[in-house]
C-alpha cells in the first residue's frame, strides 16, 4: 500500500522506544498489503469494512478518505 500510515494507538511510540518491534510491524504491513492475492482496492474495501464494524466513525472516515484519494475508490464500490 502506498505509504506507511498507522492509525493504531501507540504505533508511533514504538518507532522510538522499540524500533525492532516497529520494524516487525512494518514488515507485516508490507506482507499484508502486497497486492499479490487481492488487488489494493479490494484490500482497502475490506479495511473499511473492518473499521466500520468497530463503530469508530473517525477511523472509518480516514479509511474512506484514503481510499478515495489514493486508490480512486468510488461510492458505488
């Protein structure tokens, strides 16, 4: 996926306090978002669904905004 954007609480602090763990999380991110099995749009739509299911409107809005800006996902999709 384009860029490394983490919205989870504490991930930014890991970069300074536990760089080895931050690198591990970053590598997991690259593995998950590699686009080899599912295309990026499908992966992003799944991420939106997961975020929406957690009833976090702020995070859901960020996911949707990112999907539109980065991947051109439409309302119909």
